[in-house]
C-alpha cells in the first residue's frame, strides 16, 4: 500500500472516529451498558473545576486530585482553555480517544504492516463501548489512552529506540491517571527486563532456545525503564511525597481496602464472572475469537515474537488478572482490554499469516500439557460469551451458576479434544489464513454492528443532565453551598459549590454539622438518596436532622438506579437566599 493511500485511509478513519466522539457532546450517555455512571463526571472533575472557578484546588474533603493527578491537570487545562462546562470536561476523553486511534495505527504498522494498522484503527474508532467512554469525563478513557501510547511507542522502538523513553513516560502517566494501570506498568517492565536479560545473558538464551534480541530492542527496553523511572520519580517527588497522607488514603484506604473482598471464594467468583457478568465480551465476539487465535499463534512462536507482540499477550493476561483481583462485575473495568483485543484481532486479520506454525504439529506431549491452561482460560472466555445469551434470567438476576458450569464444561471438553486429536486440529489451524477479502468482510461487519449500536443511541439521545445542571444554576446564585454527591454530578454547567458526601470518605465525618449548606441535592425516586454506593441510608440520615425541610425543585435526569428525577431540598426554609459569606463569586 502506498504511503498516500495509507494516509488517506487513516485520515478517513480518524475523521469518522472524531465525528462519533464529538457530535452531541452534551448528550446523556447510554443507560446501562457500557457502564458509564454519568453523575461521576462532576465528582471526578471536582478539583479541576474548583481551581478554574475559585482559584483553589480543594474546597471540601473530597479531592480526587490525589487519585488522578494527571487527569485532574488535563481537565483543568480544558477548563482554562474553553471554560467550565460539561462539553468542555468531555474534551479530555475525546482527545485521548483520538490519540489512541492514531497511536494504535502507528504501533500496528510497526508490528504488522499498514493493512493491519488500518484494520485496528477502524475497529478502535468505531467500537461502541470505547466511543462512549471517550465521550464521558471519567478517568478510564484517558488512562487507557496513555496505555495505548505506551504500547505503540514500545512497538515503534524496534525502528527507533528513542520511542522507548516515550513508552515509559506514557506508562507512568497512565498509572497516575488511574492506579488501575499498574497492571500494564508491570507488563511493560516485565517484557523490558526479559529483553535485557536475553540480550545480556547467553546462558539464558541457550536454555530457552531464543536468539539474541536486536540491539534496537535492547536499547528500547533500557529507555522504557528509564522513562518510567524518570516520569514516575518526578511525579512522586513533586506530588506524591508532599501529599503522602492524602495519596495513601485515597489510593489505598479508600480505593483498595474499602472495595473488593480478598477471600479465596471471592477470587474464584470474580474469575468465573469474567465472560458472563457484563455484555463487554459479548459485544466483541469477533474481536475476542480473533484475539484468542492470535494469542495462540503468538504463544506457539513466543521465541520469535516481537517485544510489542509479547506485550499484547501480557496486557491481556495481566488485565484479566487485574479484573479477578479488583472487580469483574462492573463493566467499566473491562475497558482496559479493548485496545489489546482489537490489536490482537487486527494482527490476525491483517497479516495473512497462518493461525498456528506448522512445526507445532509435532510438539511433544509436555508442550501440549503446558498449552492446556491457556486453552482452558481462552476457551472459557469464548464459551461464556456464547452461553450467557441462553440464560437471560440468570444474567438479569446476577446469578451465573448455570452459565459458569456449562461454559467451564465446554472449555474442558474442547481442551480434551484438542489434546487427543492434536495433530489433526493443529494441521487444520496451521493451514488456515484470513484472506484480504475475508478480513474486509469481517471488519465491515464489526464496524456496521457498532455503528448500528451508536445509531440506536443517537436516535433516542437526550440531554437531561445538562439541562438539569443549567436549571440548577438559574435557581441558585454562584457560590451557593449544596450538600450531597449529586451536587457534584450536576455542577458542571453552573457555579454552585458542592460538598461531597460519601460512605466513609469525602465530607462524611461532618455530614451532620454542615448547617452552612442550606441546600441538599439527591434523588427522590424510588427513594431518597439512592445514589449512595452502599445503600440509600446516608442522605436520609442527614435529612432527618431537618424536619422542616422543603422541596425547592425537581429535575428530570438520565436514569440512575431506576429513577428519572433529582430533587433540590431546602434544609432551612425561609432563610436568606444569598450565598454563604466568604465564598468568592465564580467567574462567568
């Protein structure tokens, strides 16, 4: 493919991806899948908004700045450039999504050629869940965008080692955008160390039967570790260490110790839920099957695989491990797998290579045994996405017993059959290739499917949350204190001053003592305070202290826990309506 044709096609993909992300940027995200919680947008941009409006980062006890310093800095830059508002906040994830498309194509071009790059770019540009997350002012899109930059730079290091430093810096930025990216930092460090060890230790190469890595790959590995150390050290010295107590509280005590349970049964449950608890893998069946075959081929030729190819496999397996350890029930956490699945599937569809190397036909029994765990895991993921559609009642009820057992049984049967009929099965797969025409049909099918999902959302889209935020600003003067988490959710298009209340964090300790906050904002259907993560008792406990409270206004909002209405409550009816003294008036 000529450079001109490649660039024209890449530009068309980017224009399509940009259009899907930027039109109707104030619209409400889809309800349910892909797991976007709209009222978290104001909460996670809280510190950036504070700085842009009030000139100070912290105004209450909820400070996600310490969880996501990079994301907060980028959001502040957007607010300073474009003003404070919902669409302005969403420009950061939009930009990260577009950067991810560009870098995905650059990385795949370096690994597998231009046709593979265009396939990967088209799939990533149109993937429905990824598009929607690129439209939400939440951390996941930006974190994953940096991960894609890191992987692509690591891939391009095979051509120019200086890209390795970019890879390390991007991996560090992903980590400090959201600590969930630690799994990728571990993956890229593991591959870089392995590359250096293979280059420096002849005995290790001889034992593993691997050739010496190219000098460029070794330099890339060194520079990747250097970039990660420099960027991580700089952020640690300038931000983490000076604010260590806050950083520790938000990233360990609040984000880790409070949420998942770490009993053995919990790990088993989360592992078994991976393909069945959400629609994520079900919406990417083509990509999942393609990625599974590509990973099988990469593992079979691991000794000859490129560093970036190995990193894709590590990305997938450590990402699945991260879900097992942290949470496999919430669809948002699966988004870390999206670019890796697409990149692996693209390499299979775009390279035209055989699915498995022919020499694997004569693999010894020990190699076949070593392959069994991989076959069982990938087989279970694929089977689970297929079987779950037959049990809608179980899935809706959050009970996955039958789905898990049947999927595990199918995976086990497939593994046994492959082990017994190894030669015939491997011979068949070694002769299989995806032609250019077949790849075009498969990619077109995936793109059209995702565009159909997008079109369905676009036809029914609303902007209720934006309108509610504007209406709230028309009722309350700038600087008015408003109690409750939902106040953060509806704060982006007005100048109220939210006071976040969470279960055990934020302004939890003084939740009964904030008489200075005249108003409280919450849901009132089906019950007051249903936005609380651990139940609806938090807000009612606060309201119980104000028996004379009065409803000021209600606002139609997008669905949250089965409701469509937010309510503004006056705790002190009849009190003066001016903003609390000492609070500066926000800039218009």
